[in-house]
């Protein structure tokens, strides 16, 4: 079975280099490329890749926001973040957005191929040491009066699950999950799902 990969990076030479490395593999096919968030969303929807390799910094937004957007539509899509910066904050945001891994652009070609293959199997590629560093920066907080159901949903948001995935996990409608998320955001005085994920991580 051929592994379908989509590349998003605003540097053409980087995209071409990554595409050459991946296309050289008999079991991997690069099915599309984009240089921006706006162009990537419809193209990823059209090509339906197994893995999306996303640059963290894009000219019209963040690869992390792109990860969240495309996984909301297709929760089974594995998003592998590719960046030139070893940034704990970006890595933490990538975890909360549901990315499968985070690798640096100086990675060797064979290691990138291995990372893409592992991402397709659902294996987390976040380094254990980096995960420990991220957790060490998060202070615990109280539950702010959330109901048991809201707390349960918050924990699943922290795990990177979309509303659809949360609904499947809890055996409730996606619309019910969305309503619960709206209520818990209000209780926590937050505006965005990402903020709720960070808040929830601090409870751990």
C-alpha cells in the first residue's frame, strides 16, 4: 500500500528537497504541495493524504493552526510538524493541536522517511525529553467548577482529539460535544480551544 503525503512549506527549495527524498521511496508518494495555509486546506481536502508534513511558520498563519483545521475535517490524518526552530512553546502547541510529531529541518533524509512512515502508523514522534521539558513549565490549576462531563471533554481536548473524535469516544453527538466545549470555555473565561487545552494541561 502506497503512503500518500502532502507537503506544506513556503520555501520552494525545501519542498522540492523533501519531495525528492520521499518520492524516491517505493512505498511513498507525494500527492500534493502548498506554500501557504490558505492554499493547503482545499488541496489537502482534495488529495486526502495519509500524512501531512507541515512547516510551523507560514506566511499567512501557523502550521499548527493548519494542523488543527485539517484534522478537524479528517481526524485520521497524521500531521508531522517540520521546523527550523527547536521551540518548546511551538512544540507544546503542536501537541495540543493533535500533531503526531515535531521534527527539525536538519533531520537526515532517511530519518525523515522513517518519521513519515511512523507517523502513518499513529506512533507519536515527540521526544520524551522535550515532553518532560514542556510539562515542567506547566503549573497545576483548579477545575474552576466544571462538571464531570466537561472535565472529561477537557481532558480529551488536551489529548488532541477533535469534537468528532470526542463524540465517538464518549458515544455522544458531535453537536453535543461542541455545546459542552462552548460552555466550558465560558466557565474558564477563555475564547479559544487552544487556550482550553493549555489550561487542561496545567491540571495534570
